[in-house]
């Protein structure tokens, strides 16, 4: 007998779920999005339970208006962690689910890749490249970056290309943009570039060997002064994770997500590296979220908002500068990303590494 009642968490400041009738043609699952009537308007909520009975008069229940997903948005372990986080930080469950969703999903957009903007050089641009750009340093940087092929708008942001310079180059006819859905990204056989690898000292090697032998959950602290090699230690830990076909999540403070940081990872690892941060538009953020969920992304680097991204097979979590105050969410669902990263690692049964500057 199929369930007839669905419990739905809605983005309202009430710590409770609401019951709705399931129409005969709908087959919702826990963790899926639905549109439901709520007073005079419709709200997007998350199905949190299915049953045959209601504590209310069934004749007064309203039916679900629309089912948006055929499968849960989050894997079971992450779904349970989100519910745990809601209870631990005493936040309404519906607002918590809404907070950890990409904005596009909150608006009801499909949970599959959307078209993204890409930039490429025109023939006129190639001709101009040979003539040079004089004192237009920013224009030259963008044009030389496009020499090897097209780039997404996010990649342009990663190299600090400004919108005004891109617009100028486009108006001159040297570059052009188009909207397209990116192809599925496959992992290469060679996932690490050995040339960029640095020699570890005895203590660093001991840390790498110890953590590489961890089976299941482990929380480790890397403590050292700036330049002591903490980054190299966790880069080698990520290397081991990638070789096993698993993914890595690297959390950094807002101020730490620089093009230099991203480029260091890209020089080292020959896998798709995705970023999530406040500078992304809704489509870019959704695509990054989906790449991690579908295993197209080998490494996800992001600020605290990246923490609740679903992964196909997460193998390690790194929290860089774990003492930084930007890991604290100050509005909406108030939580500490470092502490939630530890709990996520515990739920996933994987190691989490906290890296900090030596403060003594």
C-alpha cells in the first residue's frame, strides 16, 4: 500500500513539518523537493516523511501541487547530517534545508546542469594577439589566457578578469561568448603532476603516512608556522584519496580563496577542480554542486557554504586556517563550518584535517 501522506519541511520560521496529501500520480521520496500550497501562496519544501495516517483531519489536508525530483537531493548520510545540524543549532528544519540548497534549486529549477557562459577568442582577436596590446595589461592577460582554448566565465573570475574588460574586448570583436551545457567530465588515468611535488621532512612524512593508513573517521590537527609545509602535507593526502578514485573537499576562509590558491591545486592535480563561493551566480553554483554530486569533480575548493555539497564518493575533508572567524555563519542558519566539517567526516566515516597557523 503506497503512502498517502507526506511530511514537508518548509522555509518558514517554525520548527515543525507540515502534512500534505500525495496525489495518485505522484511518487515522492524523502529528500525530494515539492511545491505545496501554504496559505495564499505556494512554497518549495523538502519531503521529510511518508506515512498512511495523519494526526489531523485528512479532509482538511491539501495535496502536493508538484513533485520536482524523482530522487533525493542529498545522499542519506548528508541528509541526516543536515537534520542533525538543524537540531544542534536550534534552527527550523525547513529554513536549514533551504539554506544549504543552491539558489537555483530553491527557485524550483531542475537538478541537472544548466547552460553556462564560455569565452573564446575570435579570428580578429588572434590577429590582434600578434600585434600586442600596448599598456592594456588586463586585456593582454585575458587574451593570452584564451590562447590555449575557451574558458568558462568562472575561470575568468578565477584569473581576476573584470566584467568591464571582458565587455570591452567583446565590443572590439576580439572575444565572443556563448551559453552552453558543459560535457560530462571524465577522470584521467594520470591524476597527479609529479613535477610540482615537494620533498617532505620526517615529521611531515610521518603525518602523511599515519593519515593514509586511517580506516574510517579520524580528526587530525596540522599546526605550524606560515611556510612550514602544512599545505604540502594535505596536498599529498589528497593525492592518495584521488588515486583511490575518491573526492576531496577543501574548505578555505573567504580571504583565502584566491587565484593563487586555485592555481596551485590545478598545477598539482590533473582532475576537474571546482570552486564554490559567494562570487558565483546561481547557474555556476548549481553546476559546481552537481559536478561534485555526480563525481565529475575530483576536488571541490570552497568557503563555508561548500560544506553541505553532496559528493558521489567523498574521501577526505580539509579545513584550512581552521581558526578563521569566517567559518562562523552569522545569519539565517547559524553554524560553525569547522565543527560541522568534523561531524560530516564522522557521518561519512572519513578523515578530516584541520590546518592552522602556529599561534604561540
